[in-house]
C-alpha cells in the first residue's frame, strides 16, 4: 500500500503542475456529477417527471452503492492524498471520510452505468462511460483520491451495476408475488441487513485514531478535518432504502405510478415541472422539519431517529408524492390510484 501511496502522490503532484488553474473549474464540475447532492436532485426528477422505472432503478442502486462504499472505506481505512502530503493541493474542500474506494467513482459507475444499461443506446453508453471516466479523473486531479482509490471505486461500482442488471427483474418478479405486508416486511429486513453489515464494520473501526499528520496537513490545506468513523450514514442509507421500498410497494398496491419520457401528449412538460417542485417541497419539509425536531448525535436513540427521518423521506419520494400527483391530477399516466 505504501508503494501505491508514494507513486500516487508523485502522479498527483505532476498532474496538478502540468496544467494551469483554469482546469480546476471543469474538474470540479465533473466531480459534482458524481456527488450525492447532485443525484439527490436529479433522481427524484427522473422518477417523478421523466421515467419512473429508470428513476427507481437509479435510486436503489445509489443507496446500495453508498452502503457498500462506507463499508469498504472502513475496511481499508486509506488516507486522502492531501492528508499525507502537504505538497498535494486540496482543490475540493469537503471530504472527511477515508479515501479508498472513491465514492464518486463508485457511484458514477453504478448510477451512470444504470442509466446507460437501461437505455441501451450506443451513444448513451459512450457519453456515460466518458462521464464516469472524467468523474474519476477529476477526483485524482483535485487531490482528494489516489489513482488506486478511483480504480477500486470503478470496480466496485461495476460489480454492483452487474448485480442490479442481472437480478433486478427476477427479484422484482419474486417480490411482486407477495402481499403488501410481506413486501414491506422484506424491505424492512433488507434495511436491517444494511444496518448489521454497516454497523458491524463501523464497530471494527470505532476506536480508530486519526494520525496527527493527517490533521495537520488538512489544517494547512484549509479543509475540513478528517472524521472518517461516523455511523450516521449507515442509518441514512438503511432508512432511505426501507422508505423507498415501502413507498414503492404501497403505491403499486394502489395502481402504480408510471411516467414515460415519450408520453408528452398525455403528460405535458408543465405538469412534470409542477410535480418536481411539489415533490421537492415535501422532501425539504421532511428533511428540514424533522432535522429541527430530532436531536443529532451518536447512540441508539439518535440512530433510530435518523433511520425514521430518512425512511419518511424515502417513502415520500417513492409513494407519498406520486399519490399526491395522481390525486390532484398532475399526471395523465395513471388514474387508478
């Protein structure tokens, strides 16, 4: 590992020195395309207003990818380049977790890969592969990941993508034969598996002491200090996936929610835009409102409240908002709910 770190630092320093500061802005742009915040804005738009089947797939693969990324980071406990070398410029200032594997590279491979696999068009594959590459490359240039972090992130994301493409339809057919209560129970069981896997790995690293040199180099770089062992994100992913799955099962039991990108005559752009705005308002109410009510911290009660908070957000995205759209005739696709 030391050889990879030393060679990676040399590569990043050479890369950052080979181009001028003009290259920082486009690299930050591509890095943002792999950001969780970007996906959290775009995926509801796809599900509510563009293509509900695609949006659902992309949302679930993102949540799964996030969980396995946190687990892998805790297993390997690798540093970020600017933590171990003050000669690496930190051009992205908000990273506090371990480095390997790169979450941006992994999420890009899984989510953008799912977009390409769903559409099955050559030009979309080309665009998505180029986007995946540039997202990973941007993380190296910005000094927040070593090349091996990005390569491992791509590999793990590709494995998750293959698993989803291979098993999505069979799993959906199996779950579809169950009753609503059984489907919700399955969703809860899967979320508990997320918690067990994530929390178990977190406990393995819970006593980790961040090296002083990582802290001092982060301070010199003017970035947030390393805080790589935080269990809260596990309960965010687990709660959201339960809420999403339960909301999907519930809305399907009422008649489903179907949006197609090619159905503009029955479902005009204006209605799609209104749905997105209303849906986001609901997300913000739950996110900010419950954020003010529920206390934050570490411990069972805090993790439970975080799980509930994000379960409600997931349920709203997958089931609550679509129910509102149909009831108030904001979509022309479904009128059976």
